[in-house]
C-alpha cells in the first residue's frame, strides 16, 4: 500500500513540473487600452484602441445593466452592433492570441445616438411633397431637407419641432430626395433617414380624337407630360362610362354605343398620383341599328319584314339570306319590306340604318324557318314483339322528327333528330298506325304528313310444362295469345339441337340422348316477324346405362362388380339378389365389392344409374353364379414309392376340382373323375416341400385361385408323409441343413400361415437372430421382434446344444405346476392363457425359447413326443433342473409364442392334418 502511494506522488510531481514548463513557454496577450468610443448610428458604437503585439483578434463587449453584447473583430477600430438607440453602454476590449485572452481593458462609456425618424412622404399635388414621421425618443427637434434626386437645382432645408412638413413650388413629375434626423437636448444629431418621392405629373395637352363608325371605337392622342408613367382616357355619356389606359401618348376606347354623345378627357399619373383631367372633347357616334324586327309568313310562301324607326336614321336596308346561300335585300325609307319564301328553308334577316356618319352597327340577325317537309319513304327495318325500328331519308328544314304509333287507344311516341326511330314498349301481335312528323323548333310540326300500318311480331309463348310419356317422348305444352302463329320448340344442349313445330299449344320431341341436359325454349312466328324465345326450361334426361357389366369372384365370399361409366350418372346402386337374400352397394365409382356371398348360389346382378339431380335408370340385369366352395379336409396319402393321393371333402355347388402341387422340382396337377373327391399323382419326386391347393373349376373352365394352400414335405425315407415342420426339423437335427439354410428353404417355398388377425407371416432371412437367451439356464420370457414368423422360420431362430442326455417328461400345460398333485382354481384370463399355450404345444407351432424347448422339439422330430405335448427323453440331470424347470419351460413356450406370433395354417380343425403312418 505504501509503495502505491509513493508511486502516485511521483507521478503527480512530474505532472506539476510539466504544467510549469508549459506555462512558462505560453503567456496571455497584453490588455489593450481604449482610445475612444463613439456612436454615429443608433444601433452601434465604434471603438478605437492601440494594437497589442501577438494578438490575433479582439473581443468587444458592450454592457447595459444586465444586457451584454460581445463582438469579435480582427483589429481596431471595431464596431459593436445590435444596440439600443440613445442608451449608455460600458465598453471593454480583450485581446486574443493562441496563448489565450487578456483581461478586460478599463471600461469606457459611450452612448448611442438618437434613432432615425421613420418617414412617410406623398405628393398632394404636382408641385408639392408632404413629409410625415413619428416622434423619436429623447428628441426635441427635427431637421428635414429636400433636393432633386439628380442633384440639380437648389436644396430646401427646414427645422421644426412638429412631426410633419410640406414643401411647395416644386417641379411637376420630378423625383426628389428627402433627408431627416432628430437632435437631443445637447444638440447632438441622431441617426438620419433618407427616402425618395416624386411629384405628381401635370395635365396633358393637345388632345385629338378619331372615331371609327364600323368598329364603334375612338382613338385619342395627346402631347406627353413630364414625369408621367401612365395616361387614362375617359369617355363619359349619359348612360355609360368608358376608359382606356396606356403608358404612351395615344389610346383607343372600344365598345362605344351607337347614337350616343361622349365627353372625352385625358389625365396623367405616376407613383405620386394623378394629374387633373384635361378639358373634355365632344364625340358623336353613328345611329343604332333598327330594332323590334317582326317577321311573318302569311300566306305560306310570303315573308313580311318590319322594324321600328331609329334616331338619326336617314334610310334603311333589309337583307334576307336563305340557308342555301341565296341573298336578297330591300332599300327603303319606310319600316317594312316583303320577300318570297320556300318551305323547308331557314332565312337570316338583318336591317341596317344609315346617316351621314355611315352605316349603323350590325343589329340582331333574325332567322325564320318555314315549315319542314314531310318524310315520304318510311321503311320499317326491324319489327319485333315490342319494338318497331323505322328509317327514312332526311328532309329539308326538319330539326326533329316526331314518330307516333297508335293502336286505337294507346299512343307511343318517339322524338329524335336522326332520320330513324325505334318505337319500344309496344304490344306484341298488334297493328299500329305509324306517322312520322317533321318538326322545327320555330315552326313546330308539319301536320300534313301521311301514315302507314305496321303489325308487331307475335308474343313470346310461355312453356307451361314438360312431360315424358311411356315411349320416352318429351311433350312440351305452352300458352300464347297470338293469332295464326306457328310455334317452334327447341331443346339445345351439348349433344345437339332438337326441334318440333306446331300451330297449336303443344308438340313432341323425340330421340333425345340419355344423360344430357337440355334447355327448352319456344318461339312464335307470323308474317309480321318472329317472337323472342320463351324463358328456357331445363330438361334432364335419365342417365345412360353402362355399356358393359363384369362380375369377378375375389374370394369365396366377396365378388367385385365393375361397369363402364354411363353419361350423366353420378352414383350407382348395385344389387345382388338370390333366394338367400340381397346384397347392395351405393358408390360414386364404377366398381363395387359385395360381401357375404354364399358359394355355389345363383344370383341376379342389377345396376341402377343415378344422376346428380336424382334421376335414375334401371340399367343392367345379369345372372351370376357364385363359385363353388373350397373343399375341406384336404389330406395326403402315399401310394407306393413315388405316388401320392390327395383326398378332400366335396363342397356345395361344385362338381369338378383341380389339384396343384408346386415344388422346387416341378409342378404337378391332377383332376378327379366326376363325382370323386380325390385324385392321384403317380410320379412325384421325394425329398421336396410342396404347396398343395385343391380348388373347384367353374363351368367356363376357369380355375379358382383363392382356396387355401397347404405345405407338405415328401420324404424319401420311411413310410410317413408328414408335415413340413417335422421333416425340416429332422433334417436340421441330422445336420443336413444349418439354420440359415432352413430359413432359405422357408423363403424359397413361402408357407402361407394366417394369424388370428389375418396377418400373413413370411420368413425373414435374419429373423432367427432376434432371439437370444440371457443365460443357458434362463427359460423366462425372452423379448423378440414383433415380426410375424411362420413355424418353419421359428425352427431356425436359435440353435441349442444339449450337453448330456437326461429324462424329462412334459405334461399338458393345463396342469397346475405349482401343486403337481392337484389342480387349483384359476381366473378366466389364466385359463385362456394356459389353453392357448396348450393348443400351441399340441400343434407344434412353438418358437424356440430355451434348452428344454429344443429337447421337446428334438423329441417331436423323432416321433417320441405325443400330440398332447408329452414325451420322454433320456438326459443327464443338471443342477437346479426339476419341476421348477418344467414350469419355466411352459412359461417360455407361452412367452416365445406371443413374441414370435401365433400363426396357424389354413386347415380345417384345430390341429395339423392327420397323416397315415406306415
């Protein structure tokens, strides 16, 4: 701790020495001294001081009470801005260098001057200027001076204590400069204010007026005026006031009124104001055009034009021009003229008045339209049930066409500017009197046009119902009010179009394809035209039947019925009927499986097609005979060295059978004579395992393949034809095959075994490797894979060696091994388990699970074990082997059986087939 403190003090001392060295090398600049401080502008103070060596800039400070304003400048003199007018400030200066800033200089007081007055100037007249301002704080007087802005002429200067002053006798239209400032009680002048003001211009002179009677405008000119920016010309009358403005010395006034007296004057103006107006000059315009023009056509073909008299009009000219370009006129001192006219023309009429000043302005142009001509070529281009479309050639003078259709009580009108009209909302099958009137907005309709009669098309029929008779004919009935109409009924769909016609109220459609959807409409037709089709009514025909039906036997109790898809059918109902009962299937597919079929029975197969809307078609009826039942009790007998007889129990419904034996050395077939239930194979190789199937043969010669198959081994020694399990085990115990070869034999000739859950167990190459005992003397339950194994595969699961022979006797598993002398009462589950194990032992379908199991299997292979699971065998007793081992053997049989699967062959009865012994 002490060492750390010494180290800290050493560093601190070294730092202080460094700071002292730095301080000794850099020194702040000297304090400047203010020479003078003064104010010439009301918001600033100028400071002068002597330069300080080494200073790079200076900081000026102006303080007024709590207000401090600082400004940095490069050198003397410097100005502090942003100050208040007429205010005393303390002024200091600091010099600044890279080494820092100096202390403030001794303060010096300075006061800002008075604020400049804010001027407002104007020119009341062309020779005077008025100057006004607001009072200035601490001011007792003001000084105002004026002179021409160009510097010429004299200077006027006035002192006053007021806040306004007027300068007179100035030149008109001249720009002057005004300067003003205030002074305080000490006579110190304040900040000054300067502005410019121009005097208003003088009155223009030498006015000249030129009038244009055609355009009703006047051009006015004058001599230019000094200082004028703009000129305004005024034209005043009793009823109007017109003007024009310009920067030049001439201007034109437009829109003068005819027959009017005007007084014209000119004034000049600039930014100071306007001059006085000149003396007015009088201007008289031309007379106005005549008014109240009246035009009449009486009688037709004669036009009369009249107008009112106007002031200053010496005579009148009336012009009449038709719309084809022809123009006529009438020159008269009166107020009326007459002209000839034609129908269908529009005339444009105008009247002018003349005097010494010239022609009056153009007055109103009147147009007069004579009555239009009538259309003469009316042509109906479309006639429907509720519309008539007619066209005609345009006629002269017609602005609008009015078409009327009258049926005696009702009137339908159509107005259009085009030479065509569509009369709608008419009654069907009705005769109308149709007239087309030409119409003009001024003259109205020409009522002399002729009419013609047109009959509308017939009314649309209304389909009342659609029915189907016993001969698959479609009857369509409708309702209509037409007279002498022919009706056509159309049924249209994806598969074509079908029609029928009638003058009555019904007709019949035939030949419509099945499984189709049609839309049925009806149309009426008369000489006047064709009606609109009626509202369509959907028509669906029954679905089509399947083209073919096939019945296939799947198993002894299941058949598959399949058929081709029928058009329009969504679902199918298949029915299998016999005297024993009925089987039914409803499906969306084109095939169906029917179960619960009795073998050897005649059935009737029917298929009904059903559409999406529920229409049905009873389609197929076919007889079918179910296959004969598979035979029962199949047994094999040896006939000499190489002969075998296959025997079975004949089943119902079959007279012919076929027997097939499949082995690795060939396939052998035999067929019995009629009425017999056995057949012989005289030459068959021994030393092979055969798959035997006896199946009935149908009348067509087809051999059924779903009957159960059984596996038998044909040995070459001894006189017994035994099961494949026993033979394979004998070969294994003799050392002729090893476990893997035994598995391969099972794989090459798969045994079809069926477990209680209908699971077929096939032999797996490595399935025997899954079972391993924990200890050579441990016969408890050993866990194995859940893979189903056939008995032949189970024989090869494990290879056990018996060290020394000994005597063992196995009793049936239903014996109570806890008390060997007596039986005890067990639960139903225990009884079922023991019975299950007993059956397993009796059949010989035991998976290996311990040494005692191998002993029993060896005894079974040598024929020394009985079907009830008892056998004797000479063996050398081992320590610990006794009744408890006997109990463990049964437990092991149960466990191994459950683990490997409880498969059993397809055979009649509970045990293996009985075999004859030699």
